[in-house]
């Protein structure tokens, strides 16, 4: 965990006061809605279909129990008793009142949580691997760098009014859980031949109406230079990114229009001129931030404790353990993922009661730490294996033990037309119906790893392009239709899915998905071949035939 | 529209002169980049001071050779959501060493004052009187800064390291 010091605390309190003044000026009419819009967006406040929506940052997905309890408090005190975890390590509250927002922010600031730059055309919340610091084989903890970048990008005087939003993600593992290739800047931590830490820098990834996989702009930028290199990219983008058309304003379009070589040349030229600037991070600076991170005092525990051997006789426990428990870098410990995708529920929602109870469990079993992943699930990162049976029972009582992590019902979905003013179609009811269709977790287990992603419009908040199955809501003659793609993925082999055929109406989506899954079961050459690999091997055609033969 | 300079509302000594309009014989003028570049020497020979309004989509290269003879550079915010001039300001101050008046013009609200000052602006054509009146107060909004810019404010990281150094020195 990163511990805020007096300076961090002062800054977020100053931000709360500033926002309080901005809200006051809006309520008094001193600010027009047009002026206020930009200011509220800089602080995570959207106007949705029914109310203001408030998006709070969970930088690089790390939460303390104190912070989680405070999020529960905000849900209860200022909202309708629940929150929605997003695909970018944020939490959203959907029913907030403008006049109460400054108080909600002040309550959050007391525990070091803010909503700075969770929307608007600025550098957004920096995201990372939700298993950072605990994943086996990780090169080093990417949160040190995430925090350095979080500070650097917060209230940046030059880059707070960019052409469009700007998202940075960092991974330090071979398997990319942070989806860096669909970010404006993706950073892959690795070491050079001399053993020094640095980053492969990728640029220009993003989804939306013009999806691109990020391209490598530099294979190795030394850690000490990472801030100046990011600043050089931003400076080129701030000056040359398009501002004439909101749909062409992301950096991916600039990279595409210039070509990666020319863009890289511009950035290099800017970087060279910046020279040996104050942005260079010396060893002491990096250690300063590193020293503010605390790590659990792990015990020396057996790999296979008795508690686990005994619980192995309980088939429900075993099913959950095999699905939701992952290897930890320290022997005797596990990473436990909590599915926020119960059968029939909206993906990513958690009630205030669940958050409070989870905080208690994290205090008891996970050194007081919780993680938030881009798949809209939570994790307890440091659970002793001997505690797994007890934890399972507690989760089960809370409705947080659905054994469907990474399975067909672990659906990523945006809020869609139920909440969002941009949406063309509903997302949540589609997800709910699919979880009912595949409600048998044993069947889902046999199907294996399969990511379904749903977006209610082309802005792609549900990352439909990179779902193994992607579902995109569109509007046709006033009715909700859905385009379906297959074969996308968001990991280190990221690619966009391929459209399977004409869009289908709302009522047929679940049937079509069932057909696709059945086709896969018939087509896979062995049970271990994942859906996405079968699509890769055979292409879209056999799936298309199956789905459209009878339609 | 009030002008804020050196932290106070002040009389604007510069006159914005439109393209094609006649220049006053003396007194300070602000002219467009086009007009300036058409005949810089003639403008700079005038008795009064010269300032240039530089568009936010124009490369600074054409301006740089004249910087030490200009009394003001005005950078433009067509709307306050268009942030290109922040980069221009930092480049003028930090790369090209410009130390004359750097003026923000366009849609300027109090909510940009801190950012603009940090980027190097020291004169502000403020849209609303109430915002101009609130300048000094607004500049006190923040006491902690994460990024190094040319404004000389010490970053949070440097303050922490200074603190750590002085702590360990005292032990």
C-alpha cells in the first residue's frame, strides 16, 4: 500500500476546496453550465440520464480497508447503497446530488481518495495489474512507477486541457492483466542487458469508433527517463492532436495519420530538446516513493496446509478454489479473486453492505488490502492458504463466491442505456440474461475461459472489440440491435474481434451467444483449446454458418 | 475586460490593433502574428512597445528570433478547453528563455490561473470581473505541486527529499 503523506493530503484537500468553490459558483449562476461542465468533468462528475454520476479513482487498483469502508459510506450516505466498479479501476456512483458532491469528496479525501481526472480531456487515473506486487514471476512492483506517474499527471499545468482523454496503463508481468495495448500509453516494465529497469513504451492504442492496438514507440526507455519521455509524447500530442473533431482527437488518430515512425521522430526530437531536465528521476527520488509503500509481514507457511487438505472433500469449495484462487509469489499464500458477476446481477456492482463486510474480511485475512481489476472484479491479494476454507464460507454468505472468474458469465459490461446518456442500447440486461443462460457453473467450467464484453454504444466502455465475444449495442430504426464479434483479446496478444454477421435484435442476442458457444464446443479439437484459440485456428466462418444458418 | 498583472488588476498599456487598422504613432500595441511577420523591423522601429498575439496552432520557430525585442507575447485560448497555449508558454519560458510579458488572452476563467502561472504566464486578460477580483485568492488555492515547471515552485518530491535529508543530517 502507498501511504499518503502530509503533502498528498494537503493537495487533495485543496482540490476539494477548489471544487466546492466551483459547485458554489455553478449553483449561484456565476458559472454557466457550459463552463461548469469542463470543470466538473475534471473531477469525475458526469450528467447522466437520470442524475449526476460520480467517478472516483482507485489508482492502480489498490484499496485499503479504511478506504473501502469509506466508499461504502459514500454509497450509503450520498447514493442508493451501491457502487459500480469500472473497467479502469474506478468506482462510479450513479445517483449523486450536485450540492452534496463537495461533502462526499471531503469524506473521501480523509482516507486519501480523490476523483481528480477520472473524466475530462486530461490524463486519467493510472491503471496497473491488479496482482501487482504479488504475482509470481513479476519483474518488480509496477505500483512504484504507477504512483510516480500518478503524481506527475495530477493537476499537470500543461496537460489538463488535452485534445481528448488520455489513459496510461502499466504492467510488469509477462501476462498482461492491465490491457496496456488498448491504452493511449502502455508501459511494459522490463530490464535491459545491464539489469536496469525500464519500459517498453507503446502508444496509440484505444477502442471507440476507430479501434487501434498500441504500437511500440520505443523498446526501452530507462526508468529514470520515463517521466520526461511521457512528457515529450504529451507535448507533441497537445500541440498536434486534432481538435476539430471529437472523434478524431485521441492520440491513436495522430499516430495513425502521421505513422508511428514519423510520430516517434517528433517525440524523439522533443525529448532531445528537453535534455537533462528536472524530470529525470535519480535513485533517491525513486527510493523516496518506494519507501512509502508498505508490504505485509508474511509468515513462513506450508504449501499445503491441513485446512486445505480437509476442505478438498467439499466439492463446492473445490470448484470455487480451482476457479477463483491463484498462485501467489510467497509460499503458503494465495490471491483470491471475488466475482462481482452473480447470476442475474449487473456486472461490477457491489452494495455498501458487501463493501463493509469485505473490508472486515480483508482485515482478517488479507493484511487489510483489496485490489480492483479491469474485469470489474475485486481481489484479496494476500490470503494464507489455511484461511481459504473459512474465507470461502464468508464469501458465500455475502454472495461473493460465484465460481465464474474468467468464465462465460464473468461478463464485462458498461452501464448502457439504463444509465448512460451516450448509449444506444442496454448492456446490463443482456449480461443478466447471459448469466442466467449459463447459470450452471459446472457447464461454464467445461466451456473454459471465455470473455464476453458488452458495450451499449460505439464508445466501447465495455471493451467489446477485445472480448473473446464482443457485443455492441447499436440503434436501428429506433430499436436496439447488437453487432457480435469474436476472437478479440485484451492481453499481451491483444487484437480486435471480427464481426460475425449482421446485427441481431435485443431478444435474440442470448440465443446467438448460446449458438456460438455450442459451435465452439463442437469445433474445438480438445477440451483445453480455449474459445479464442479455436476462433484463431478456424476463423469466423464456421461460427457464422452456425449462427446464421437458421436465421 | 480587466487585465491582471503581477497579481493585481491593472491598466492595460497595450492597445489591440486589428489587421488593417492604423497604428498609433506611439504607445504600446499588440498586433497579430501575420501583421508582425509581414514587416517586423518596421514595427519594432516605432516609438512604442510591440507585442504579438501568437495563434495556438502556429509553430513558435518564426517568433523565436524576435523574442528579445518584444515587450509582450499574447497566447490565445479560443475556449478554455483548448490547452495548446500551455505548451507554447512553457516552451517560450523554459526553452527559449523569453522573460518579457507573457499574456493569456481568450476565454480566461479563474480556474486556469494556477495552471497558467505555472506554465509561465504573468498577465491575464480575464473574462469576468469577479474572476479578476479573485486572482490573489485563487492563487492561494494550491500549496503543493507535483510537477517541475519553469516557475521555480519546489515539487512535492523534492520537498520530501529535502525533509528526509535534513532529518538524517540531524541524527
